[in-house]
């Protein structure tokens, strides 16, 4: 699997942030408090979810609806997984689709 693009609509301190990743090594860097750990937490939450403590720390600081998408390549397919996070796990919604054909993936 190779990550290709992240879009963070709102998550922690980040809002409307797009990050393109290239083949090979990608480095996320910046000053303290710039959101590096938040980017990593977003990736983790999209693929694995998070516990209650992490959820509270990851909700957008301005009260916006948390969510975004991850575009990745796996098994020769380009897949987009979109997510909207709620205040609890019951409020989370995830959807994945083949980015080229638009076919939903369960």
C-alpha cells in the first residue's frame, strides 16, 4: 500500500489541509505545534479508528465537523477512503471507492 494524498477537512488544529505524497520517502517536518503529530493521528484514525481519549484530543479546535480523506494505491487500484468523525464512534462514517471507476468498496 502506498499513500498518495491526504485531505484533512478538519482535525485537531488542522483545517482544509491537503498533502500530496510521492513514491519513496516522504518527510513530515515543521516547528513544534505545527500539526505533524495531528497528521499522523489523522492517518491512524482513518485506518484504525481511535479510543475515547484520542477522539477528544483530535476534535477540531474550532468546533468544525471532523473529517477528510486518504487516497492510496493498493493491489494495483487507487482507492479513496473518506471519513467523517462524530463525537463518539457511533457517529463515525467511512466510505471507500475505486478512485478511477467510482465503484464502492466494502
